[in-house]
């Protein structure tokens, strides 16, 4: 038996850049939050205070993303994480999506209440505040896009060249391949959640400004709560999509059916039988697979490792071979 120790590093290749961008946006939101709350209290504007408190929810969500990046990086070599810390971003994204869904419910609740009990709107204060919020969200989206401005290409690392040769033709291999991966399995859901937060808020800000301007010109006060309901629907839709995608990763569902079919076809093309097969995501751009192959042709595990060596993003591969 010959076993070589290896490290399981399955972070995205833009991890550090995304982490730095997240911290910059956290500080931007925190500064705006303090200015809005402080200015609202100083000038007696409850609307400004409310927007500052709203900004605090985004600062908190983005802080969660930044801390997830930092923790994953600091503990990427911790042996207690059997398959590395690549999924921590998906956990943070899932949590952030839950927060977004709760915000959508609160906005919808407030909007419905205003249909039945309209409140006086101070347009001279509300419109500039909405414009300020839009400007901050555009700046935040720009910073985050710069942090994740390249495709999240997945590739193996040099320390994944190790073969673990076990008795009974049981072999573990960490293939190093530099084929770029695209699609859902390569997506950084932590950065995606941060972007969804600022993009949904920017979209809602645009709707709010439009609604306030029309309400001021035509006196359509009902338009303000209607815009709130539409905004809540937009936020809820994006949040549910993020919950669905990150939840599937956390539950180790097959991340890419096309990839699964490709692996199965490659193994069974020569008459072998894939008796057991598992494919899951280890981190942005990194997939893991476990294959149990029945063959009558005297092939060993090395044969199948070589056969799958060019498969995109397959960073951790385990092959078990049964003769007969």
C-alpha cells in the first residue's frame, strides 16, 4: 500500500480578488449607513434614518460574504475539512438568500399595509434618498464585478498529482488538469449572493424613483406601494433561485447532468459497466467523482484515470474496479 498525503484545495481561482472586493463594498455600505443614520438624526429625517437602517442589512449580508471568503482561505489546509472549504461560499450564499427572502416579505407586508392606510410622502426628501441609494448600489456592483470580473475558471492544483494505490484495485487520484470549466458548477455563489443583494436593491431603487416621480406629478399615491410589491417580487424571485442552487450544492446533488452523462458514456463506451457513480461539487470550478466499475477486460484503476484525465474541472477522482 502506497499512500501519499495531499491537500484538498478547492477554492475558486478568483477567491482572493473576490474577498478584497467584498471588504471594499462592506466599508462603502458601512460608511453610507453611518452617514445616513447620523444625518437623519441630526436633520430630523426619519426617511434618511430608515434608508440607513436598510443599508445596514446589505452591509451585514456583504460582511457575511467577506467573512466566508476569509474563513475558507485561512482554513483551506485544515484536515478537519475532508473535502476542503470550497463549499463555504455556497453556505454563505444560501444564508444570504434566506435574508433576501425575509426582506422581500417585509417589503411586501409594508406595501400591502400602505394600500389600505396611505402615508404622506415627502417627495423632496424621498427622491434624493432613493437616488443616493441607487448610486451606492451601482458603485457596489461595480466594485464586486471588478472582484469577480473574470470567468470563474476551475482547475486543479499541482498538489493534486498524487495517486493513492490501495489493495483490491482501489485507487484515489487528484488529477491536475487545466481545462477551463464554465457553467453552474464553476459559479462562485458567494459572490453571486453579494451581487444579487446590490443588484436587487438597485433595481428596486430605480422602480422607487420612477414611482415617486409619477406619484408626485400625477398624484398617484397608490403607485408607491405598487412599486413596493413589484420590488418584493423581484427580490423574492432572485432569492429563491439562489436558495435552490446553493441548497442543491449543500445537499451534494449532481451539479451538472451533462458532465455526469459524459463520464458515464466515457466509462461504458467499451462495454464496461458503471455500477455506482457519484458526482458532486467541491467548490467553484471543482468537481469530485466516485466511480465503481465492473469490467471483464483486466483493466485497473489507472486505466480509467487516464481515460478521464481530460475531463473539465474533475479535481478529485476515486475509482474502484471490480473484475468479472
